[in-house]
C-alpha cells in the first residue's frame, strides 16, 4: 500500500511491516467452502445455518430501516407535489434503490471482487493494490478515507437504530405519552449494556441473532402484506415510472428526497464487508430469497396504509402494528436494533484489526473473546470510543428524526469509494476491456454520486459530524503512515547493512554467549538497532542469531505451510520472515514452532528476544510539520506493547533504546 511503510523495530511498532505478495502461491486459497465458513472464517455451519447467520449479522442494519426511512422520505415529498404521487413515488424510489444499489451493485456485481473470500473497503484496497502490482497513492487514499467513514457510520447506526425502536412507546396503547421523557435514557441504558458486554464476548448470544432477525423480517413481511390491501394501487410503485415522475415534478425537492430515500439502503455495504464471515452464496440466497421480499412487502404496506389513512404518514411503521401485538412487536424491534448495533460494533473491531495489520494505525490491544473462534475479538479502545460517541449523539440529537439528518453521508461515501477502487480490480485482475469497465462502473458511480450529493445537503443539520470524524481519522492514519515512513527511511539511512556487519564480525569476532538471540526488525537487510547496541555495550554475540521480520500480506490469511521463510546468511545468522494476512493476529512463538521442520531448533524459554525501542523527538526542520510530529509521537507512546501484541513471553524480552528525531 502506498505510504504503508514498516512500523519499525521500536516499542511503537516492533517488527510489523507491509509487503505485497508477488503471487497467490504464498497466501491462503480462495474462500473456503461455505460449509467451513463463518465468523472470521472459523465458525463451521451448514448451508442453512450460514443463511440464518447471515440474516442476523449481514442484514441487521438494513433490516431496521423500515422504522424510519419511509417516514422521513414521505415527509419531504408531501411538501412538494403531494397527493398519491408523493407516496407511490417515494415507495418506488425506495424499492428501486434496494434493487439497484443492493441487488445489482453489491449482490450481483461487487461481491465478485473478493480478496480470497474477504470483502470490505480495506480488503478491496489490498486487492486493488495487488491487482495493479505496485503501490498506488490513489488507492491508498481511497482506502483510508473509506475506513475512516466506516467509523462515522458505526457511531450513528447504533444510536438511530435503537432510538427509533424505543420511540415506538409514543404510540403504544395505554401509555399516552407518559414514557416520552424516558425514551432517550432507556435507549442509552440499552446501548451502554451492549457496549459493556463486548468484553465478555458475544459468541453465545450470536447464536440467537439469526433466528431473532429472521422473525423480525417475517414480521415486516406479514405486516406489509396485510396492509397492502388497504389500497392495492400501491403496487404501481413497483414500476420505476412513478419514482422518476416524482423526481421530475418536485425538481430540487426531489433531489432532497433522495437523501431520505437512501436511508432504505443504509447497511448495504455490510453485504460486502461481511462476505468472508458467511460466504457469497448464503448472503445472496438470504437477500434474494428472504430479506428483499420482506422489505419490499413492508414498504408497500406502509405506502398503502398512508394512501388509505394519510395521518399515518407521521409514523407509518408503528401505525401498521395492531394493538394486540404492539408490545411484543416493540420488544422484537428493540432486539432487532440491538443486533444491528452489535453487527456494526463487531465490524468496527474487524476494520481496526485490518487497519493495524496493514500499517494504517499503531498497534492497539486486541483481545480474543473465544478460545475456538478466531474471529471473535474485542478492541477495548474502539469499544470505549464508540460508546462515548453514541451516547453523545443520543443526548445531542434526542430523536431518530434529528439523527436521520446526520445519517447517510458516510455510507454513500463508502459506497462511492468501493465503486472507484473496483476499477483496478476489474481492469487489471479480471482483464476487462476499458469500455466494459466503464459501462459497468459509470452507472453505479453516477447513482452513488447522486446519493452522496443529496446527503451532503444535510451538512448544516448534522451530516457534518461523520465527515468531521472521518477527516480526523484520515489525518490520524496519514500521520501514522507518513511518520512511520520517515522514521524507517531515517533509520535505514543511519544503519549499517547486515552483510557488512557480518564481515566485520568475521574480521574481529566478539565474545560468544550460549543460546539463541532473536532480533525483531522491520528491515531485514540492515543491522537491527538492538543488535548494534548489544555488540556496542555488552560486547557479546550469541551462538545463534535470528533476524526476524513479521510481515503483513495483502491477502486475508496465510496458509500454515507458507507461514515462515528461513534464509541462512552465515554460520551465525539466519533471516526469518513470518507472514500473516491482514485478518490474522500475529503469534510469534506459535509461528516459531514451525521452524523445526526447516532445521531451526531452539527452546523458546532459553531464547532471548531483542527489541529496539526508539525514543522519537519532534524536529521543526525536517519531516512533517511540528504539530504532526507531536501527534505521531503521541500515537507511538500509546501503542500497545510489542511483547503483548506478538505474544512473546515477557521474561524473554530485552529492550534496547535509541533516540531519533523526525
């Protein structure tokens, strides 16, 4: 990746670096058979189990859109042309948005652009870089922008989803507005509990996500089917004609309406991002055979209800629910929105892990919450920041109606970025001719751009928030990547080539100490700082010396058979490279166990690991601006301990420091 330089060998980024894999031979094979797929590629389930699982995780966000999407869009439309066309036109736009954006773009087209089974913005960035065969600044910038916008969406989704469900108590029978003052506190309590439970893991609860969400979608479909008969003329909305007529008649207001209509497809990017968890087939079957029909029926039912009873436009979803099942439906809606929020939180953890592995962020503490499922992770820092952000949104915006003003711009940005990055994959990996690539991407890019510009109109009302958050994260990522690059270049410039050092040691052999020394470094061609300091101050050299580099490939996972690469340099030195995919967590001791097959035998409890810890000083005359230097130093100081990150036994680590100015 352009600018994704090695993180160095100091305490801020020991031995982690990025490399492009020259061929697919060294990485994991194509996505495993669906029967073996699952959360993080490790949860095994049958075909139907994966479909139900996908319904619970992948479609949770888009499944909560009926709570507020049509309400907002029809509210805008009735200020313009009004009448039946306002209702039928909006429902038509919502249906065709689902068809074009979700079905055609993501399900049928973009899901083909998978990175060894994995999807999502960063996986696509890695795949696009691999397809081009070189580092591309444009692809890199698009990737970090997409990742940053994802976090902006991740803060809004839990807030708007849970709040829109709890707001159902306003129309609950027998309440009469008595609970209205408690809506925000109740939503806050539910979300706080959700964030607090993350540390214990959600693997057990995840088994219920699919069935609960499936019941939710069935309820959406049944409610919609019942109310279609309120005014069957709503079926005209299945024709795109009425959506187009609404846009033409309303002029600029029609453009504004599109920003609210887009709320119906928020969550569509999850189909692509979660592809590696369940496989393509279960997601496609779940969408076409179950989720899309249920959503379509519900939107048609809401439209028919408004045609028959115009006053229902104020809150069409809850107006559909019969009094006898109102409270159970409220409970089911709350459960569905909590599950949708959980999927977003899990997605934020996954994106963070990928960003750390790809060198876009400093090392962050990542914990496994399951001994059997590698995909079950918990990132304390991200969890806490998300919780604070979600609670701030709740208490600032106070209602789902207000939150819709901030919702959508981040999602449309991610969608447009995915379309742009797909160019490199289709052109260079699929080898399509230019005219075919343009024919495929221009329509999708045009629709993404229209939705994005429509959502940008919401900036004064709150859409500025995810954009500001995204810009801050882009700045943070760029600072980390650029600072790391400068630090690596400076270190390489000031370092001695390893081959030269070996020749010097042959001429003047130092005192030899028994045992094995492993020196972690991001650049195996130069003498590690820790090795130089050990020779300079301790004046000893171990009997066996291993120059160890941990690399992240542009593929999700690396096969165990290709995990290590051992290269003898001399009788005293060997180069060892351990490769991981960007979806994997490094475990150096476990990888070292594979070295026995290649003749490198040692007892890890009698082996010393040497880390070079750099103390960085800001310089006003070189590198980045002074304020950015200070930000980089702050990130370095707060990065996770390399010993913990690489799972090295703490009692076997020796750290030797040096001072560098950037």
